């Protein structure tokens, strides 16, 4: 689902940067997810397009799980 793709994108982003995508307690982080895109600085350039797509705020703009799988096997 689009939610799963988003969640995986956040996990991959945190793994790449060593920090959560959104700072603060759970309320602040949840609010930020609605109004901000995650900071992709510190992410290798080759991963940025995929992570940006996976963490798009509009679920319709996210790739499908199958597309993510395909892209991850190429990256």
C-alpha cells in the first residue's frame, strides 16, 4: 500500500542518515509529515529520487510496492 511505501521510505531515510526524518515527539513528527517533505541531505544522490518519491506527501504520487522492489534491486 502507499502507506507501507511511505513507512519504508522513512526507515530507509533514517538508515541512510542516522537520524529520524522528522524531529520532535510523536505529535510534532506527525504534524511535520503533513506539511513538510523530509530532508534528504545526507542521502546518497543515487537514492534521493527514490526516497523522495516514496515519501511524497500525496499517496497518489508514491510508487507502488512492486515499483519500489524493482528499483531497489537496481540501486
